């Protein structure tokens, strides 16, 4: 295995560990993982946030916001 492959596996393992641990919010963990691969040089810095404008990403973000709003309103309980 090459050094970049080992680095990405370490970042993935750390990300999954933090997701399972559940102490930090998932969006913070995801941004930390993105920053780790940018700092490691696996993704160029100018392309790191370029994919956030895709419709699928916006749809997922909208679903997360709507589900939190429904949960906070007490409609589910």
C-alpha cells in the first residue's frame, strides 16, 4: 500500500470511530475528515468545497433540517 492509501484508511477509520462514539455531531466529524484529507494533500484545497452545490447534497441537507424541525416541534412525540 502507498502512503496516501494508508492515510485515507486512517482518516476513514477515525471518522467511523467518531461517528460510532457519537460524542461530536456528525457534521463536525465530516468537516474534520474533509479538512484532514485537504491538509494531507489528497484533495486540492480549491476543490474541497466545490461539490456542495450539487442537488443531492442540498436535498440531504434540507431533509436533515426538516427532520430536526419536526423533532423539535414535538410532532413525533
